[in-house]
C-alpha cells in the first residue's frame, strides 16, 4: 500500500503520516519547501518521497519513485490545478480522498476521465464527521 499525503506538516497531515507509517504503508508527502527538513528529520518521511505542495512537481516525485504506477491513495487538501495534478498520481483501482473544502464549495469540475482507471473519489468533511453520532465515537477512539 502507498499513499500521498498533502500538507504533511499540518495537523491532519502529520496524524495521517503517523498512522500510515505505523501500519507499514509507503508514505509520500508534500509540504512547503522550507518545511521539508522537518518532514524528513522529525516525522520520518524519506527525502526522496517529499514533494512541494506549492506546485505540481510532486507529480514527478511520485511517478518517478513508483515507476509511473502512482499511489494507492491520495489524501488531498490542495485545490485548483493542484487537485487535478493530484488525481494524476492515483494508481489504477486507487482512492482519492478530498478533505479540502474550497473545490467542493466552488463546485470545481474535475472531469470523469480522471476516474477512468477504476479510481474512487471520496469527499470527506472531517468537521461534521466528529459530530455524527455513528462516526464521531469511532474517530475519537483512534490512537
């Protein structure tokens, strides 16, 4: 299993990285360039798997490291052209998990071609999930 976690130095990103590393999932992450050393030295993401969250060069990092296959899952919080670039790195039969609100609230079009390789797209609003009577307790009980 492999994952690309955008915003790796943010709260959700660091939690996701921690959970994935703990479970043996191959982690790729993006962050602002000046935060790369933190991701490498403090969080444990290999430098070769850290990309820039400010432009689409992370696509080359992921595709170059996976021989063009991409990752099984993208945890996305990027918007606009970077959302579209993120969809390019989802492997066949992979999942794209959107946790950002900007593109959802603005009804940004992604085009169904991005999902053609049996890619599933999930929009997740974490803020409302914590208040949900069924899902909230599960989220609060996560390690």
